[in-house]
């Protein structure tokens, strides 16, 4: 607080020290007094303090300062020495918050107890309260800013507070607190940091919390500018300055600073560039250092929080490249045409270069004097124009770049045919207009002679044409044939010179018919019969008709020498006469119109005649049979042949005549027979065209049973015998036989059996279950036969024996034992097969069957045991000859 404010009495000195100067004078301890003071009075509020400075002599003897009122020490107000010099002292007066208002004095006491009065009038006042203090003004440091930018808000109070006074800055639109601060005690203002938020016009309010009122100020907030793109003006070249364009979007409404960095020192950029208000593009000169190498890097531009980078490539400076190669090194071209060479460089061009082009003979080879090379080029194209020549001539083209050079040879040739073209219509018999074109202009007289060829007789161009000087094409006519085999003909015309050749083609269309086919109907006739031939054209005949020559391959068919197909017609018939023949003869009938020949075949055959009759040699009476009549040739199309049939015996009769149909050489027909009691012979005859053929058929009486024979005639029970049933002759039809047994319960036979065709007997199995004499009976219609079988009985009782274990039933695991099947009675007359098994499985191993030979009482086998962990009961079973026995063992572990 200033001296003027204190002198005017506006406020008390603050705790930060209003200084009062007091001059103390005195000559001795007994006569110390204050003779002058520049501030005779001080007002001090409760809770505040003030620091004072005293000057004078004898002060060093003051030991203690006291604050008194009416001679008594005041409670709540104190004076404290803080400086202790010989001629200057500083002390602090402090009033506690509980100090009583009123007038007080300050005195000092020496070490000897003498009091020295300090002439300053001190008034203690009660401290005022801060409740009535209000915020007078709010002033933002700027009136516009970018969002997120820091600024300050200056707050002024209506009066200084006794204690620090809290102040909030809020967004007036949303009520949200954006910043907080405090006005120090004794001060009327403070500055609070604020961050701009949002965009657009934003109003801020300063308030004392928790109050909502207070002064306002506004701020226009803009969006932060952003770096949207970076670009250079053209390629970056070593040692050549360039421009970096930085696009800003959103724009820098309030200006700002653009910061630049480069990852490589080859690109020299300023570290910062100021931006003006509303700037959207910054074009910044940049430097490029000299370098012989191509260098890449990244340049980065930053505006506020926005950052964007772009890669760059600096093209290093390099010496002028040389010509590495030229292609082709030699070529051949027709005069008047352009030639192009590809030039390859040994390095890329830096900053541009020029190839010097020099033709050795400019009259033959004309070209530009030079070819410019762009920066970075590694190749170029050089084009030259040739002049027409009479004879092949070789010249050169010289290319120079820097200290390097290359030469190309160009052979310029006279022109050669490049195309043969035609103008329609392309009608057979009419000339076709054609042109031959060269690939260059004829230089001079006598011109270029072109040889012409054709791919066939249907087109006949001239042998050659001459293309005149100064021209490159020549027309000519091609005569064409009036007719040919196909409806169209592809014509190819070739054109050639010593330098080369070309060809062209067109399709020649025929407009008159030619012979496309010859047919005969019928195509097969009996000798002396006539047939009709037809000549067919592939399209209507020409004006005046088409004359066709006819021929026959031999005398078995006679045709006219010619016929004419009338104008507009596509066919014409003619008659064919034939003589009588003794065998089939094929004759080719041909037609020729001068273009092509077509043929058809006519078959002349002898008259139809019966050549044979075939029938079954024998047939069972009552059965039907089929016969066949055979002819010397197939019956002609559309015709039939009837065969008359007869039989010499009533046992065989025909139901109808036999008929031979088209195209067959034989016919089958049926006959019926009646049952006979004894064989009958029937002679059958077939007659056609006066020719009769005979055959004989035996009509048989039914077969009878002749015998039933058993083999063997004597068996034991469980054995099988065979019964053979025989007829009195071989069966001509299958014969079903009924079989029976005289005792079906003991003797078993099949109920039926069949003797097949060609067999006279059949055998069936017979088995018996009990002894005795039995009859096997066979029967067919009208006939029976029987055979006798004797069956003897034998005892098939047997036991399972394990020698060495009499009366025992215990076996040891993993052992082998000799065992056998033993007949209980006498030996059997036949072998006995016994099936073997055990339950549970897998513990005992034995054959699946054991056979006791005939006449023997024993059949040995090996019995093996498997592994067991505990004693296991196993039952062994044997079955054979209608008898079954079992034996149980205990298999114990080892």
C-alpha cells in the first residue's frame, strides 16, 4: 500500500509491511527521549501487523518493547524487535484478532529497567468482515482465442478482503466452472488462468462461490488450425531451391506459428514461420543441399497440436550419362517409311541433356538434329524418315551424347507388296477387280513389276502387273470359272517381288447348279426289271439347262448317254434297264457335268428261289415245333414270298403257309403235333416257284420209367446212398419225376427230380435214420419204377478220454494233454466225424472236429490249456453220429 493511501486513511497497513520511520534521539540511558517522528499515528486493525523502523542513539540499551494503555500492558497487542543495530532498530506491532479497540502506546525498557517512551500514537480498530465484498469487474486478457489456448481473467473486488477470497470463473452458457482462484487478503484484484473451450462466442462469468452472480466478459473461440497437406513445387533436385506449400484447414483465424522439421539435412527448412490471420496456405522457400546421391527423408509441419509429415526424394546431381547401347544396331526398311531406334543410357539424366543426331546421307535418311532428354531419363527414342530407292542401299545414323557415341545401320529397300485387295461382286464366271499395294512409293522408272499367282483354276489373274513411278498401287482384273464343285470357293491371289510378297483372298460364289448326287430307285431289282435314276443339282440349273453325261459300269445296267436338267430345275430322272442274271451283281451308275462326278449303285439280282428246308429231327408228341425255309437271296423291298407246306403224317400238321418278308433270306414257321402211343415219322415238304424241299420229323411217343437203382444198395444209419432214376430213352423235353419212400419217417428222399433234355436219368441222395429194408418209388404220367435199399444199424456211442487222468477232472494252465474220442462199443463200419467245442471259449484249445476211421475205435487229438488267474470250470462238448457227450474240467493256474 502506498504512503499516499496511508496518509489519506483509506485502509490500514497490510501484513506485508507498511513501514513507519521514527527518529529516536537521546544522549544517555537516563535521558533517552524521542524528539521527532514523521508519522505520529498508526491505525492497526485486529488481526494485522505493521513493521516500524527507529533511528537514534542509545537504542542499543533497549532490551524489551511493551504496548501499554494507561500504564498497563495491553493484552492482544505486542511489539517485537526484529532488527538490532547501534543506531537503527526495527520492530513489529501486531494486533491479534481478539485485540480490544482503543488507544495504546509503545515504550521501551532498558536493561536497567528504565522505560523509554516511543512517541507513536497507535489506534487499534475492530477488523471489518468480507461478506459485503463483491466482484466489481471481470476482464479477459484477449477477446478471441483458439480452443485449448491458455489466457487470463483479471478479477477486481469492491474492497480488499481481510482473508483470501475465493473466486470462480464459469461458462455463462453452461454454468460449468472453467477455472478457480483467490484474491489475496488486503488486495482488491487477482489474475486467474483460463483455458479457451469450445468454438464460437463463449461468455464467462466471475462469481464468489457459492453465489451465481457476478460480472461477465465474452471471448470468441476459433477451432485450432490443422495442417491438411504438404507439397513441393516440382521434384527436389540437389542444389536447386524449391517451395514447400503447406495447406491449413481449418484456417489460422488468429494467425499462429508453423513449425517445420526435416529428417535429413539435405532439405533445409526454417524452424518456424508466422501465420497471419485467416491464412490457409503457407508457401515456404526451402533449400536443397548439393549432393551426388539420391536422398530420401521426411518433412514435418506442426501448427499447435496438428502435425503432418510427407516423404521427399532429392535427386542427386550426377555427371552427364553416356550412350550404353542402341537397338537395333541395324535394320531394314522400305524407302519412304520411318525408322525408330531405342537408345539406352548408362545412367539417369540429371537436369536434362541432348542427344546429337547426324545422318551420314541426309538425302536418304532425314531426322531431327537432336533429341532432348528430360531429367531422370534413362532412355530415348530417335526417329528418322527414309527416302524411296530403286535398289537396296545401306546408310548410317550417328548418335552423340557427351563424349559417347553410337552408330546404327539402315538398309533402305525398294517397295514390296503389302496387300492384295478386291472389289466385288464375286460371282463365278464374272471378272473380279483387284489391286496390289506396295509398302512404299515407287522411286522412278521403269516401276516395280509384281508377279501374280492364284491358288486354283477357278481364278486366273495376269502373270504380273507393274506399279508406276510415284505410285504404290496398281489395279487389275481376274477372270473366274463359271462353275466348280462347292457353292463357294475361297480364292487366294499372291503378289511377290524380289523384296517380298503378300496375298489376299475373297470368296467366289457359284450361281448355277452342279451335280451333287445320283440315286436309283429301287436300288435292288430282279434281273430284267427296270429301275429309275435321278440326277440332282445343288441349286437350280443355269439358263439353257445343264447337260449331264451318264455312264454304267457294265452291261448289267443300260442308261442314256446324256440328260439335260432344265433351266431353274434341280433334278432330272432317267430309265435304267437290266437283263436276267444268275447271281447278285452291283453296277455303278455315274453322272458328270464337267465339274464333278457323282455315282450310285444298282444291285441286279437273280429270281427268288427256295434252296432249303430245316426241321427238328424229333419232337415229343403233342409239342409244337418250328421249321425254317431258306432262299437264294433276300426278298426285295416291298415284296413277299409264300411257301406252301404239307405233311405225310396226321401226327404233324401246319397251321398256315410260310411267308418270307422284305430283305430276309429265310423264314420260320410253326407246326403242331399230336400225342402218339408209338413213334411216328412225318415227311414235310415246302414249295415255292415250282421248287420243293423235303425234311423228316420223328414224332415220339411219351418216355417211360425204366428203373430205380440204389448205389450202394446197403448202408448203415447216418450214411447216404444214391438213387438213380432212368427212362427208356433220352428226354426230348424236361421230365418231372415224383419220388417217395416206403417209410418217410425213416428213409428220406427228395419229393421231385427232373431229367433234363438230352439226358435219360437223374440221381438223388437217399438217407436213413433207422435200420430196415425200404423202397424208393418213382412215378411219371403212365409209368412207375422202384428200387430197394437195405439199412443196417451200428452203435455210435463214444467218450472223451484224457489218458493219465483217470477219474480226474483237473487240468493245469499252459499245458498240453494227449486225448482221444473212444467208441464205447464195437468199431463202426464207416468213419465217424465228431465236432468239438468248449465253453467258455479261449481256455481249451482242440481241433474243431475229430474223425474216427471206419473199423477203428479211437481217434487221438491234442488238448491244450491257456492261461488262467483263478481255477476256471470249462465244459467240453463232442457231437457226431447222432450222439453228443460232454466232460467238465477245472483248469487251475500254474
